C-alpha cells in the first residue's frame, strides 16, 4: 500500500472539541494492553519541529517525495546537502519527558508496543522496546542498487570529506532532518555513492509517495488486533499511514484516545482528544498512576527513576 502524499488537512467544523481531562488516558493505561501510536508532536520538546502544528515546517517547506528523489540527480544533491547539514542537529537530539513516560508505561506492563511515525529513534533511546519504526530510521542509509544498509554516521564522515568547509546557515530544521537551504547555499555540494557498489544512497526512511513495506504494515495491524486500546500521541493523523490503524481500532470497537493540542483527522473515531502539551500531560498521567517519573540526566544520555 502506497503512502498518500497528503501534506495538509483542514479540520471539519463539527469535530468534537478537545479537553484537558486526562482521566480517560489514565484509565486506559491502568487497564493495560495499550498500543501507542506516536507522531512528530512527541519530539518537538526534543528540538525537532513537527510538520503541521503551530509554526510547523510545512508552512515553509515541502518534504522530498520518493519520485523526485529517485528521478533527479539534482534533487538528490539538494536533498543530501540539506540533510547532511540538518543531521548535525537532528543526530544530537535527545529523548524528552514524553518519550520517557512512554518507556515507563511499557516497563510497568501498561503499554504493549509502540508504533512511531517518527524517524528519530528517540523512543528506543528513552528505553522503549517493541517499537515499530513505521517510516524507518534516519540514522540508517540504504543503497537503492544493492540494498546494503550502513550507519548514517559513516555517510556523514564521507560527506564531510567530500565537502570540506560546507557550513551554510540554515533557516530551520524539519522533522525529517532536512535543513532549509537555498539553491545558492546548496551550490555544488558533492554526493557520494554506495561504498560497496557505487549505487545511489537514500536514507532508510519512507519518503512521501513511497510505499511503506507491506510486512511492516501487517506487523502494525497485528499489534492493533492484540491491543486493548490505542493511544495516539502527537500526531495530526493527516497521512493514511497512521490513520488506517486508528480506523482499524475503531472498527474493532477498541477505544482510541488522542493526546494532541490541535484537532486531528482521527478525532471522530476517538473517545477523547486531550489538548495538552505531551511532556507535561504524560508526566501527570504517570504520577496519577503512581509510577516513578523518569528524569533526564544532565547530559541527556540516560534516564533515572
């Protein structure tokens, strides 16, 4: 199934209003068997902007599509120049209180698994397990010719060597790690090929317009079937790749709960939408459940309880 390249969604006027009442979320977690579906909104407190929230990157930036990337060497040069610069910031991002709370819920047996639409790996960095990276991981690179996977850090070193002194000032960083650069700033940036076969390299993520691997989709559907309820965190559910799991849960009469400050495309399928900042909301939920509240250490590299 191909991911629809839907960039924007305009809320209907008759959508149910959001609330600040966290008790339905507390109750669902207390009952256990909660499947979490997370989006870009859970990572904003880690310094990674979202696409569609207030000040979201779509107001200034159109994400790269699979068709453009594979069909144009010029588009690939522009992408890798921007992504290489953005990786210097994106790669240093650390989990925030929202990621820590989700990991704590899972550690105490309340959350069964996590499906994340994000490509930042921050759920795993916070200690979460049984995580499905629906759209892949930006810290991996894949060759479109031979299929070889390699660490993003290796590519970053090769690009540094091929482009000494490349350090333009970006207007901003986007959720996909892409920095906002003009064509003049991209200049004659040099793209490097696969070290194994010389093929075209692509980040191991699902671009807009690209198919999510069917086995990954089926794994997520299986998790929905196993779950008692679905908790959506920080996603507008604009693209079908995430919305389909909300619809699946609702059709199976499984409660759908959403924590997102803005209306979402899944609100009409949900029993509640809590319109609160995620970090504070999930920390409050953890406290009401009597769970130790994870605290980020000063260097941001580990958690203590």
